C-alpha cells in the first residue's frame, strides 16, 4: 500500500491534504480523485457557476497526477 495526498484547488482556494490515504496503486488513487472531483463540483455548483477545480495527487514528494473539472458560466 502507498500513501497518496489529494490537494484540492477550487478556483483560487487550495486545501492541502496533510493526512493522505492508502491505496494499492496509482490507478486506484486516480479513480478516487475522479470521484472526489465530482463531489467537489457538486458542492461548488450550489454556490456559483463558472467553477474550475483540480485535485493534485501527490506521493508526498512530488505531484503524480492532476484531475481537473470545470463548470462553465453560461450567459444567455
């Protein structure tokens, strides 16, 4: 098992993960990040439109992956 950290970037706000979570491999950690991105966007859309989010996946030493999500603002 390897420890992965999931640092959340929501627009201009960054929340650093200091605890991390254990996963057996990178693929499982990325799937977890994708699920978290859905949850982050769902919570943020209630507040406003035009949202950018990213979850940075780190092994504690370097960034391994970045999972991005975006909800564009629609003007009509």
